[in-house]
C-alpha cells in the first residue's frame, strides 16, 4: 500500500517553506526557507506532476519571478514571467494606442486541467490573466478579460489592482472564474476567450453606486466540493453565497459580529460547507483581539464557531491566500497568519493545533498530498 504524506506550502514575507506530515497530521517537520528574503505571494504544487511546485516571487530589487521545482521543493529554477501586459486603462496617446504597463506583482497560479499537461493560469497586478501551455516557459495574455470593456471602471484595492483568484470548474471543462480586486468576479464558459462579470447582489459601500456591474472588492471565492454551481464569496463588503454559478449572490454573513475578511475554503470531504475567518475591517485582525474560524453549512443556513476552549488571542490577521484544505477525509484545514502562526485541524475543524514553529508573515497556504 502506498504511503501518503501531506505537504503544506507556505509563501511568506521571507521565502518559501514546506511543512510536512503523514495522513494523521499530528507531527510536522519544516523545510526551508527557500527563496530567502523574497516575498513569496503564492506557492502551489501541480497535482498532475508529482514533485512539481511553483512559487510566485516579488522582489523590490529583482522584480517579479516565477520559480519552479521538479523535486518537491528541494531545488528551484527560474522560469520567465509574462511581460508588459497590454491594458486598456493605461495612458493613451492621441492615436488611441494602448501603452504597455509593467508587471507589478505576481499574485496567483492555478495549474490547468488534467488533460492539458503543462497548462498554467497566472493572475497578476495590473489585473490580467495569462496562460502558459509549456509549464511557464512562455505566456499568452487572455485578451477577453485583460481588455474587457468594463476595464476602465476597475480600480485598485489596498493591495493593488490584482487578479488574485483563478478557479476551474471540475464539472464543466470550459468554465472558469477569476476574482479581481477591485472589479469583482468574472466567469468564462469557453475556456477563457470571453468573460462576463457576475456581481449581482453584492454591495459596494465605498462607491456612490452601491450595486454596480463591476467595482466590487472581492477578496476570495471558492466552489463547493459537492456542487460546483454553489460558490462561496468573501468580499470587502461581506460574505455571500451563490447557487447559480455566481450569476447572483445572497449575503449570509450578517449574523456574525463582522463578515469582513479575506479567506474562504470549501474542503473536499465537507460538501455543502465552507470555512471563513472574519476580521475587524480597519485593523485587519481578529475582532476583540481574538481570531475565530466559522463554518457555514449551506443546507441549514447556519454558522458555527470552530475554535473552542483556549482562544487564539492577539492581533492575528491573514492574507487572502491564508486558508486552505486538503483532499483527505476527515478534512485537514490550514490557516496561516500575518504573525507567522500556522494552525491545523485534522478533523474537519472540530479541533485545532498550532504547528510549533514561528514563520515569517504568511502570505499563502496551499496543500498537496503525495503517495510514495
């Protein structure tokens, strides 16, 4: 019988870490840092190719870089990031020509479908989506989104105008989603050629028009693991759920003390449920100096706190990639904070433990499982 292991990939303020355990997820070992001293915004394994891992690095000195490992993160090599995306919101000359804008930061990478080896999708600032079909050796911008007719109405959030979420629908091969701050959620039904904004019902408190077509500051979205037409959404202005593939949204977070936040995950072993970690809006830390993870059950339309007993006290926050879950049953759930804590639940959020290692500020958490 194959031996299975779990690796939690952390992108931090000071490099990349691999945090490893067996399927019991009780004892952990730490490797790293790799990419020492660099901002690793997102680190993710490619499930189609065992041992393949990508890290998105952003350096004040060397600029944005894509780093690739073929041996589960022990050795890394640079692959080329996309160059100077064409953006319709850039300064135009009298001729109307579009001026290229530089890549500011690399934000999110999603490996393509299993039947398209080598395919990758990359989201950047200024909000643009790129595709590679050769494992990152070259990139092509998806003009249907990058030059969308609504683009002049997009604006940067506090973290910049970033395309930070890319989801592939597991049941509809041509359907994919993108989350952009601050523009909202977009969906393509033809593999990325054409895109439609889907933000109906989502309020924008910080603009004169409260329910625009675009302009929402979405922070993260996730597809339900049992029904991919159900989508969970954490926005600047609340927690929402859609039951029609994002075509309309209902706010469900109002019963909570606050429903501002950045993270959401929908574990594979918990269909019909999602987890969120709300924050105090101005401080970007847990309300009342205590961080809580809430579970939403879509069938009952009810919330339940999952952190019991001794609370997580202190001014803990997290970035939008700071929560992830594995594919095991019971589900493993992983929360990384801006103060370098990594909290783990190995039983579907019934209980939590902290990995006894203090990391640099954590930007991203992504889990992979391996068999050997």
